[in-house]
C-alpha cells in the first residue's frame, strides 16, 4: 500500500471537512463533494457536513442533490438557521420564489438580526415582483401585437381586394379584437409555460427515479398461486372454490 492511501485512511472527519472547505475556496466543487461525502460516511449525523455538501452541489448546478442535503441538514438540526438558508438558496436557484421566501423567513426567525437573510428575502421578493411584471408585459404586448395585426389585415383586405371580406365597420373591429384575443391567449400560455418550468431542476434525475421504481418493484412480493391448475379444478368440482 502506497503512502497516499495510508494518509487517506488516517484522515479524520475534520480532515475531510477541511479538505472540502479548501476545495470550495479553490472552486473545485467536485472534489469538495467527494471529501464531504467521505466525512459523512464517517459521521452521518454531522449536519454541518450536509450543509457544506449542499453548497457544493448547488455550485455544480445539481439542485436536486443540493436540496436533499439541505433538507437533511434541517432534519438533523432544525434549530440551525443555516440549514433553512441552504434550502432557500436551492429553491431560489430553481425559481421557486415563494418557497425560498418561506425558508429564508424560517431562518430569520432563528437569527432575527442576520442581515444576509434580510437581504436575501429582499432580493427574492424583488425578483418575484419583476417576474410578475414581466409576465404582465408579455401578455399586454401579445395582445397589442394581435390587435395591430388584425388592423393591418383589415386595411389590406379593404385596399387590395375588389370585394373586401370585411366591409362592415363592425366586422372590421370584431376581427381585430378577435386577433387581439388570440394574442392574449398566446401571451398567457407563454407565461404559464414559464411558470410550469419553475422547480424542474429539483426533480430527481431520470436514472434515480427509475432506480427507486425498480427497488419498489423488487420489494413487492409476487403473488403466488396457492394451488396448481389441476388442484384448483378438483377443488372447484368439490365446491370448495
């Protein structure tokens, strides 16, 4: 066995934790995750390690794994504000702004004078308001574009054709309003699709989801027939089935 392996075996939980912290400072988040994971295997009740690994996963864009560690941090130590802060950070990165505000608020209750938490709530609230405003602008713009297109079609129909399809003023207005309605529907659909996309990054990866399904199927015992077909027919003739 070489010296490097011997040194690794002599590492304590604190050694792995410090190694992970150094890697985080250097931006080596994959290595940090490995060090924190080694430490967690040695001390699975250490909530600080889960918090640190949650941060490293977040920096890697692994929101699902980051949220799992943040939740584990909260479960192990529900009175530690940083656990809720970690969870709020993941939720904010996943565009789950309502959930993030709740997590930040719970952290703030534990540390009422934490200015970083106050600033996080303020920033997320501002982002959320801007997103709502942006959604309204998209719907309004789509409606206006639809109405303008309707007017252009009416003008072209009236000026370029000998017998305009829309000859009555009422039909011209109705057609323009109808296209404005179409524009509103398209704008509303676009904003709804954007809202539905929030939180997708914290969904379990397909390989993990399929693995859990396979485990569930393996744990469900197969129902075996109590009797063979011949025995079942015999019991049926005897009136026992």
